[in-house]
């Protein structure tokens, strides 16, 4: 059994700007920081966004010019009754349409390209940062939530950058240009339009805040749904074994319904916002048409001027309506950006020192002796800081020797392995390789010297070749096969439908437990490490396979420093030293015969196991 803690079901703590700052101030600062980080992802593609901006200005200018084409069609075509002038006016409008189509194509392509490119860059950057984070980060962050942020949030950002943001800019430019032309054309009618602007902006501000808060909450609930579904799918055999399908359907249904209710509230607020804006805008247009129509009848303005004015007023109306609709989407983008930037800003607590080994002469980790020392180590997992997993543990493993760790489940044996790989740092004491505290070494160089075979090995859904070669990516196929033969895995691999190129399914589900373990052993053999960490490496094997793999392991352990976690004492009788671990401490060390005489716990374990074996 592993001594690592179960994954906690809490969300990561939000980064705050200052303890003394007000929550609203901290939130604004965090939002501003997230937007600034997002801009940094867009900045490298200057040619694309400059091209998109030029195309945007071009199409906005063409849109504004169309209003003059409408005026020409009405005054010089319809009212004047001239077919020739009508033909020229219509040709002018058609030419503008061609230019509009060309500009729109360029704008749409560049903006959509930017959306896809930036979202891909953010997704890659977030993933690159995630894989460097220490395992303690994932003790308090669900993997499903991280996956949701990598997929759903980046997809949302792609839509915003590649569509909504462009619409907002285009509407803003068209709205501004149309208002300027309206002021030049007819001041009285323009004042009617402007008088309604505050009334339109008021619901945008009121409902916009609600939409922003609900958008953030909606993204969080969607992440919860994804995390829950991922967990159930990952443990589907357990769910079906305990016939919990009905209960899990109901529980997932409740999660989905909760997400729907939050989304429904968000949609309701956005719908009210859009409806209110449309009502106010077209109410103003109706008033403007009444007044403008009377001016046409009285001869104060031409029908063409009124037609152009209506066109520009519609541009203003559509611009404001689009902005009000896009505003909600932009609020969702801000929420998604914050969630992604939280992951991007997360810093690994386990990292290489700036000056390895301090002021001592810098030597690569592989030059250090493969000698392990634990000196008065005390450690508690971040998810349960008040419950030490190890307390004042001291162990010495000379180079080339074999140390076995035995004791009840949960005693702290696997925790020692986690500390040796520096997945966590100790709270007090030190873990040393070759007499050097591993906190003064590069974690990558340290782990390159370690070979681990876990009790429940992790395999990837790729083929057998990839899984074994994971120990040394540069290995040839011949070397991979040689490692598999040493692990007594070659025969069953060859029997697979596609041999070494057979895909194993998620977590190697297409293999038996013993086969998965032999793949993991082959991977460790291929890595050829100087230090071996074997966590009950033969526990899942039948008697015949266990004998074969035990012989392979003995050959592998020769001249290597090895630590073995064992629940079956028969597998560690050959160890140079055996350490008995209980309640997070070392209660005795010695050979098998010495412990039988001087350690009651070990003698009891041995008596029970060998009696059961007999």
C-alpha cells in the first residue's frame, strides 16, 4: 500500500495582492494582472494583429461610406428619377460591397488565426508549467479541474479573441464614426440619439457586473462537472463492482443541474441586458424617425439625408447592442483568463538551487557516491500538516548495499521514497545522496540517478515500446527488447496482437497486474540507474513469474544501492539490512536473524507470514 495521501477535494487558493488590501481591490488587481499576462501572449504576433487592425479600420470606413451610397441612391436615383444616376449610385454601392467583403475576409482570417494561436500558446504554456509543479500542488488541486482549465477555458479564450473581441472593436469604431457623421448631418436628431446613450449604458453597467460574477461561477461549476466525471470514469471498475451506477448517475446529474442553474442565471442576466438595450435603442430610433419624417415633409431635409441618417443611427444602435452582448462574453473571458493565469503563475516549490552545492565545487549528481543518508527526518504532507508521516527518522544505506523497509501499511515507507525523489522537502532534518543534501542538487539530475518500480505502476495509453522506452527515450528497439527479456516480459509482449507496438489502453488496462509490473521493471532496467527504489515490485506476480523477475531484479541490483519496500518478508531475506518502520519512525534495524531476536513486531510479522506460507 502507498503511504501517500489521498487527493484533497479543495480548489487552489487564490493569489492575493495584499493582506491589508480590500477584497474588491485585490480582485481588480488580480484581474488587471491576468489581462496584462494575456496581452503578453498576443504581443509577439505584431504583424497579425496590426494587419487585423488595419483591415478592421478599412471595413469600418467602408461601412460608414455605405451610408453615403444610400443617400445617393435615394436622392439622385429615386427622387431625381434618373436611371443613369441610379446606375452609378448602385455601382458605387456594389463596389463598396466588394471592398467590404475583401476587408472582412482579411480581418476574419487574421483575428481567427490570432485566437487559435494565442489559445494554443496559453494551453502549451500552462501545461509546461503544470508538469514542473511539485506533487504537493496536486494534493490540493483536482486533476479534472486542471484539465477543464486547459480545455474549456482556453477554448473560451479562443472564441473571445478570435470573434467577440473583433466584433467589439468593429462595433466601437463604427459607432464612433457614425456618431460623428450624425453630428455633421443633423444636430437635432443626433441629440435625440445621444440623450438615450446614458439610459443604454446604465443597464450595461448594472447587469454587466452580475454577468461577470456569474460567468466566473459558471466556469467553476463546469470545472467541477469535468472533475467529477473524470474521477468516475477513471474508477469505473470500482463503481460497477460496488453497483453504484445509479447513485453516481444521480450525483453527476446534481452536479450538471447545479452548473445549469448557474448558467441559467447568467443567461437570464445577459438576456435582460440585451433586451433592455434593444428596447431603448429602437425607442430612440422611433422618436428620431417621427421627427426626421416631419422634417422631410416640411422640406427641412432631403429623403436621402434621412435615409443616410437612419442608416448611421442603425449603425449606432447595432454597435451599442453588439457591445452590450459582447460585454458579457468579455467578462467570461476575464474569468477564464484569471483561472488560466492562476495555473501559469503557480510556482514549483521543488526546484534547482541557483548555485548547486553552494560554494563547494560544483559536481554533477552522477559524480556523487550512491550512498543514502536520512538524518533526523521529520515530514508531514501539505494536505495534512498536523499529522507527521515521518518523525525523527535516521537511516544509512551504504553504496552498493540493499536496505529493506518493512512494517504495517501507512507506517511511512512509501513516504521515504517520495522524499528520496524530492517530490517533497522535509520540514526538519535532511535527505542526503553521497553526503550532499538533495535540496542542494538539481531535482532532474537527482531523479536521473533513481530507478523506481512502484507497487501499482503507472503506464501510458501508448504502445509497449513507448512505455518501456520512457526509461530512456534514446534507446534502440533492440535495447528495449533486451530490457524486456531481463524483466521476463518479452514472451507475453510478443504474444500481444501487435507485439511491442500494441497499445495498452488507459493505465495499461489491457494488461494483467503482473504484466504491468514487468513492463515497469523493464522500464527501470532500461534506465540503468545507480539507485533502485522497489516498492513491493513482485507483489502482483504469480509464483513462477515472481521467481523469474526476482532473479532479474537480483541481477539488476548487483553493485547498485537498493531500497526495497516489502510486505512479504520472504522477498527481502537477502537484504544487507532491514529497517522496521512503524507509526512514522524506525523502531529497529538489522539482519533477518537479528530482528527475529530483538524486534517483537518483526518477529510477529515473520511468524504470521511464514506460518501462512507453510
